[in-house]
């Protein structure tokens, strides 16, 4: 029995190309294609088959990938959401993870990479690109206990963690926290060291995992 996939992408050529490529994968089949999140909602409400994986474009009219991922997380938590993007955009990655996506992939990947990513998200429950770093992924695992491991996080550092999940840059975060950009950088560097992380994505995922997102 093949693993089912639904593609949600308003670019018809890309969606059809993805469908054609996936049809050649031994373990996968495409059930149907939608042009936006609203069409996906309607399909589900009409008792269309619920897939194991939704390949979800981020930028779409009517109902974009962020909204759609959030709805799937709430109403269909067992569906694995793999976000699709044209760019390795750190902020989009953070927001999609916050909204429940379990994977993130660039649209220009080789078909073999796509197949491997789909296999990995099924096997491991998640798949993220190399630039998300392995340490970021560890924060998504249930056995990563973070704060309960005796790591001392100050109130100001916790406040900073909340803002890492937003689209604000460090200067804007400093304004929100009524401090200098340099002080914010100190909070960041301190948390990098304490949590053994290297990127803002890692801090944001950690904040989401531990309930410190805004």
C-alpha cells in the first residue's frame, strides 16, 4: 500500500510537475492537488481521502501556507505537513514550525532528494534542511528537556526567547525590550552557549517547544 500525499500549491505547473515526479516514487501516490488552503479545507469537509502528508506551498492567495498549517495542526494533527518554499528563509521556517509543520523543503530540490525527504518525514516524523542544523532538530525531539535539565535562564532571556519566534529583527527586539541592540546580542550569545545552539532558528524552535513563544 502506497503512502498518500496531497499537494497544495497555487502554481499549477509546479503542482503538476510535483505530482508527476511523485507518481514515479515506489512508495508514494498523489491523491489530489489543491490551489490553496481553502480548497484543501473544502476537500476534507467533502470527505475526500485524508493523506499521510500534505506538501504545502507557503505563499498562496486566499489561504496561505501559514494559515493552512495552523488549521491542519488544530484539526488534523496526524497529517504530516511538509512546507514548500522557493527560498531558505529563516523566518518562514520558524513560523511554519510554530504553526505545526514537520518538514521544510526548497522547491528546487532534485527528485531523489524529494523522495528521501518524504521517506524521512514518514520514518522520523520530521524533515528539515541542513541549514536548520542538527542541534535545531534535537530541540524538536520529545527527549530534549531543556529548562528542566537545570539550565538557568534569566527572566530577560526568557523574554528575549519569546521574541525570537516573531518576525522582528534584533534591533526591533531591543526596542521592545527597552535596551540596546548590544544587550540583545548578549542575551542571544548567552543562550547560544547555555542551550548549545548556533542559530536563531534553534532558539525559536526551543522557545516553541518549551512554551515561550508569544
